[in-house]
C-alpha cells in the first residue's frame, strides 16, 4: 500500500522550476512527495482487452513518524467479499517492512513476512516493484529533450536504475509538466526484454491542498491491452492524523484506543 | 542455318531464364524456418486448440522448459550444490524472453510462524540460509507442492521450471532454448547429471533433427538418384541432363516455401526428397526414349536430325509421363481432405512439385539435349547397348510368366486370403503421436524424458479450463471442494496422474496456515467495525472524533498494542496437557481414528487424526472450508468471502490458476502425467468428462486443453484423415484409369495391385508394431499415387501388345519391356526412400522403409495380378471400345487444330 501511495504522490506536481538537468528535475519532483500525511479514497477500474471493467475500491492513510519512516494502513472497500480487509505496513530503516493483514471473515490479524516480488498489485497493471523504486536516488536521471505532451510543455527525462540487478525495470521515461512539475506520462521499460512494457498517463490534474494532484492515472500494459484506471475519489494532504490508526489494535478492532 | 541459330539462341535463353529464376528462388531459402511442433498440426478451430490459446492468453505458456540437475548418490540439499542451483537459476532468470523461473532455491514456502504467517523462499528464511534438516521438513510438510515438481522424492534431483512468453516465434524459442542449454553447459561437472526436457525442448530437438536430416538425406537421395541415372545411361550427360530439372524443381519449390513464409514441418521436410525421387522418373523416360531413338542410327546424326528425333521421342513419351505425373499428384491431392493443416500444405506442395517437375522437365530438357548435341552425334561402341540396367530376359520373368499362366487360380485364392488377412489386421493398426517415440531410445532427449517421467511428475500435461458466468463466481467453496474431490477421484483411477495443480491447493494451504491457532467452532465475541475514513460519522477519519488534538506530531502510540495477546492463543490450545492416563490416551486414539477418512488407516493417517484433535500446525484446517460454523461464520456466502480474503494473500502468485486475484471468472486445473500413451490419455479424458459433466455448476462451462490432449485429438484426426485420403486417392485413381480406358472394369482392375500393396502395408504396420503418426500415415496415399503409375503402365502395355500379338506371347514381351522399366523404377524409388532410414527421427525412417516396401509390393503386384486377371478375361472385348483413349483423341484433335 505504501508503494501505491508513493507512486500516487510521485505523480503529484509542483510549481515552477528552473532546473535544467534531469537529476535536478527529478529531485525536485520527488521532493514534493515529502508530505507529512495523506489520506486517499481510490477506485481502481481494471479494464481487460475486451473492454470489460471490474472495480476495486480502497482507502489509504499514510503518515510519517518522527523517525521519518512511513506508516500506512489500507482498507478494501469493495468488492463486497473483501470489504474491510485491512493492511498495516510499517516501514523500517534497518530491515524489511513489517506487514499485517486483517481478515474480517476470520476476525483475525496475521503478520505477513512476504518475499518481495514484481507481481501485479491486486490484478491491476501496477506492480509492487515498479512503485517501490520511485525515489530519486535509486536512478540516474538524464534530460532527453523538451516537448509538448497533451498540450503541456514537458521535460522528457530518462531514469536508469543505479542497481539494475535489483530494479524491476530497465528504464523509465517521464514527461514532467514544466509548469506544474507533475509527471503526466511515464513509460516503463521491461527489465528483461528492454522493451516498452507499460505506460502511465495522468489526467485531470487538480490542485489539492496546494499540491497538483492527478485524479486519474491510467496504466496500460501493451502486451495484453489490459489497463488500470486509478481514480482518486478523495484526497487530503498534511492533515493532523491520529497515530492510533497505524496500530495492530486498530487493524484488528477498527477502533482507535483512547 | 538462320533458323538453327535462332533455335540455339532460343534454347540458351530458355535455359538462362530458368537458371535466373532458380537463382532468385534460392536467395530467400535462408529465411526458411523449421517448426517441429505437433501443435502446428492442430486445426485452428479444434476445441483443444481454442482452449490452449485461451489458456496461454490468460495463464501463460503451457510448455515450460524443464532443467533437471542431479547429483549421484547424495542429496542435493547441501550448501555447495544449492549454490550451483542458485547460480543456474539466476543465470536463467537473466536470459531475455524468460518470464519466470521456478526452482527449489526461489520457490515460495508458506508457514505459520510465531508472529503470523510467512511467505518466504523454501530454502531460506528471514535470517538467511537454513540448515538442511529444516529444508527437508518444509519439503515434506507440503510434499504435494514440491516433491516431483522442483525436487525428487530422494532429494538427489532438482528441477528448474523455465516459463517464457507465450507469443514468441519459433526462432526466438530456439534462441532461448540454446541460451538455456549453453548456460547449463557452463555448470558441467562429472558429479552432475544435467538434462533439459519438456515439450518445448523436445520440439526444438525435432526441429534441429529435421534440419540435420534435411542436410544429410537430401544430398544422399540426390546422390542415389545420380547413381541410378548413371546406371541407367552410363554417360555424364545421362546423369546431368535429367538431374538438372530435378534440382531446379526442388529449388523452385523450396524457394517458393520461403517466399510465402511457409515453415518446414515434420512432413513438409519430405517434399524436396519426394520431388527428387518421384520426379526422376519423368526425366529418365524422356532421356531413355531419346537415346533409344538416337542409338538406332549407325551413322553420324546432325543437329537438325537430333532435334527431330528429340521431338519424336517427346511426342511418344509425353502422354505416359503426364499421366504418371497426374496419378502421382492424385495421391498427394488426397491430402487436401485432411483436417490437419500441415498435411494439406504437404499435399499442395507435392502436387505443385509434381507439376512443376513436369513443366521444368519439358521446358529445359529439350533445349539442354539440343545444346548438348549441337554439333551432332557420332555412334560409338559405348552407345550400342542401352540395356545396361535392370533385369535380363531371364529366369525371373519366366517365373512370373509361369505363375500368371499356370497358377492364376491359386494366385486368386492366395490374393483373397491376403486381402482377408489384411482386412482383419485393420482394427489392430496402432496410432500414436507421442513425440518422444520419434526419438531413438539411445538419444539424450529420450533418456532425459524418461528420467522426468520416472523421477519427477512427468512431462504430460492435461489442462481443464473453467469459466463462470459472473466475475468472482470461481471463489465458491462448493466449487473448490469439487475440484478437491476431482483431484482424489482422478488420482485414484489413474496411476499415471502424478500431480494436480489448482486453486484448491492454495486455499487448503492458506486455510491451514491462517488457522494454525484457531479453535474449531469457537465464536469471537467482538463485532467487526466497518471502516470508511471518509464518511461523516463513526470512524470517519474526518469526523470530529478523530480530529482531536492527537496530531501526528504528538505522542507516539504503540504499534503493537495487542499483538501479543493474539499470539498467546497458541498456548491456549486444548491439546497441550501432559501426563495423560491410559483412558485418556485410548480416548484420543479413538478420536484420532474417527478423524481419519479411511476404514483402514495407515500410521500416517492416524498421526493426521491425532494432529486434527489438537489442531497441531493447523491440521484441523487442512481442508477446503465447508462448514461455516467451524470458522465462526453463518452462511456459505460468508465462507466464499473468507476464500476471497485468502486470495488477497496469494495475490500476484496465483496467475497460473486463476485469471484475477480477487474476482476470477476463469480457473485452470493442471494435471501432470508421467505417461502420454493413447490409452492413458483416453482414460484421463474420460474421467474428466465423466466427473465434470455431472458436477459442473449450471451456467458454467469447462473445456479440456493441454499439450498432451493435442496428441490424443490429433491421433483421432490422423486416423480419419488416413481413411479419407486413402478412399479419396483410390477413387481418383479409379476415375483416371476409367477415363483413360473408358471402362470402369479396367479402372477396378487397375486398383487391384494398389489395394494389394495397401494390404501389404497394413500387415507390415501391424506385424512390426509401428504406429501411424503424422509422418508414417503419409505412406498409404503416396503409395496409391506412385503405385498407380505401375498399374497404368501395365494396362497400357498389355492393351498395346494384345492388339498386335498372340495372348501367349504378351506376357514375356510385357515383362521384358514395361516390366523391366517398372522394376527398375521401383528399385530406384525404393532405394531413394530407403536412405530415409538414416534419419535421426524414427518416423522418417519408418516412412522411408515402408514406402520402399510398398513400391516393391506395388510393382510386383502390378506385374503379376493385372496380367493374371487379364489372361482370364476377353481382353479384346475389354479394350475394344478404347483403343484410342479419350485423352489420346483429345490430344490428336488438339494437334490437328494447332496445325490447322
């Protein structure tokens, strides 16, 4: 979930920037991810190659603790069978993240020690892998050119992973809005085939709590024609947040202890 | 002289033009690709083909590459060997086109742990590598998942499963296979026994062998044809002149295949060989007639006279050569009735090949002969005797004559017995398309395959694809229980079924792990709260209640508030008492016995029964949830919701069994087999249909696919295709003979030797136990086409001789002229095809030897049976109305019109 949030925030823009190198562009773009907290109500529309759509809805809260580590809680709102299934993820600086899941049918919470993978996130076109690497210091960035995309002046930046072995892709090419500094298109290149694998396009970019936020992101997998439209139904940034939400007690009971 | 010069220039131009076209057709030959797959034979509309395409679209490639690594006499679970396995695994992972590598060193393991559940690599945990005994424990705890799939029962052999993109081209697959092969070869060590198997590998090997065989056998057959030409004519131009048109034809056909992007398949690979062998007869005919006419001259013959002799020879031989071509083409044409695409293509290419061969022979042989003899011809001693080859007028023909004249009654009885015997053998004809049987048992491919089938789960795969009407319907506890029931049912009756992978496996696994600390039928007291952070009330994040002054920057709240209390549940399990009395132990034993599902439980069953009492390691939950109350739930719907939530835990790892992580409407069952014989496959498919026709939920559908199913379905097609092509070829041959002689009776007489040789083939197939497959099944129809030539030649010769000599003299004359030619041709064609026994692939060799055999039978049957029948009939009456056939008349009329 945290990775999902990181990805979503990555697609958030900022105001003018005079930087001209790829590294500076991406550094500034990534800097705006540093929100102290975020709350999102997200709908995922999964569209298969026949045009059939299935929906998933989840709500995500995230906050930074005093050590600067992220805490995230995600709750599935639909489909009905998994409503109220909850995840808690606590980021650790010195070891892998702690993760818990709560299954409402069993009324049970379990800690999960899952091995990392590049697999699809809940059947969508997003993967855990390509969302986790969204930190500017994990790639080297080169400004390729400047061009218009969807009527907006953009910087086109190529990002190559500094550690290709552990990266989940061979490269990214991002179209960053020169004025708002929002990535409005990102191309994901496959790690093995080195070919264009997926493309994310941001739309309906709106100013929310003084942050340019794409309220719709469409990720298309070219080999299958499958796409996922991520619609941010509601979003709030940098709001006061009760840390009680990020506890196993809340995960299990749905209540914040007083 | 001007005319002569013009003629010479015209001849040179014709030859130059043909050679230019030939050169152009050679250029694209390098682009030809070979497809050794059996899949190529499957008709597109066939249900199994459609199902397999659906499966590959939804669940990825169904034919992975299997790399097995074995250490002799000791377990592979040692650090040194595991390091090698890691190296191979990561090496393969880095090969482009590889989608996924499943190996003992990276496969996931799900376990319940002190703090919850862990999904970790089988051979390591969060602290890194583990000791061997713990790994063994893990393997045994989920042996259905690991044993036979990634590691052998004796832990000496590890298997790495390499999945690749389903839409890659044969070239890319070949490249991928070679990359895997060369990577694995880097780890060659005397202690390791490494092999690469799987259907994809087998098909690549078939392609490689086809390429090798083509390079070996085509030149060999060409050499044999050259030798036959040399024996027939004993002069260099007698070798070159008839061979050049054949080489040109082969180049045109193969070049044409490349231009039209046709792939070389297991059968089309035979096309150039067939053209070489079959086409050689046409050029031999023209050249031998020309020589016969030429060598009758005792003095110098100038080029003008030679042109006349050539013209005369061609006119005489033209009809019989064209008829021979047509009847041969008929055999090939019969493949058009086949439902199998590659057989139709084969028929088309061979038919075109025959006609192109005729065209080229008539187009360039005359100019080549004229140019060769442009300075005229002077007789020499070496030209005197053309009867260099074949049989002298001797004992053999006298013997045939004696048989036909004196023993025709006995012969008839013997023939009837032969036909009856052959007819009774038809039900014993065996068909079988198991590709591995195409390889010699001594080959590495065969041995690797055998090893996979004896030590691991085997290479056979049958898939069942289920489709539900609505999204998410698949997550139904009733349906998943049926899958579980089906697994037991099919395993029970089919010992060749080694493993079944399905969604039920995962559900059982996760159910067991998630409930390792549960107490069956216990009710949780608290009510779950429905959360909506964005609602205006309750736990709404933006509600007044939550927006208190506890900002994120205020005090930290402990994350792990009541985690420990949850973990304490482990200590509450009611089976933890110690110091039980005898009565208590007896009671527990009885309870354990009741928990077993069999009336005659093994020690293992009893232990499982014990574990269920105490829910040891979740044993009481090693099931597909069936009873809502056991899980503290109320309805079946609640159970289904629970299963959906389990799927979240497997999200991203279930692509091979369901088409969507949360709301699947398609699911796949994969049945692995260690035997792909027709009987086993038939039995498995029958069980599948018997079970699911009864159990499939209303409105749902299922279809059966998998690569082994292709074998079974193709097998049926081959048999049907065989009947159709044989009947079609027989009918067309009968029609042609009837047309030529204007007599249906003569048409039937012409079929006698053909049917006789078919009978011989049937007996040969049954006696040798050779199976009819995609290649060997070609023999019969081609035999009919080529064999019909002999029948027509005998009938034409008999008719001609009957019109000018006494009946008693016909036979000897027939044998010494036409008979000799037929036997010579059968011998050369037979030897040419016998070269195929040198092929690496068994069916190719079988095809060659069976074809050679049928040529022998066909030629002898034509020379014995047709005269035997004709001697008993009033020949004059039989041939009365057709001294000039319709074709002769037509050609005569055509010639007159041309002159007119």
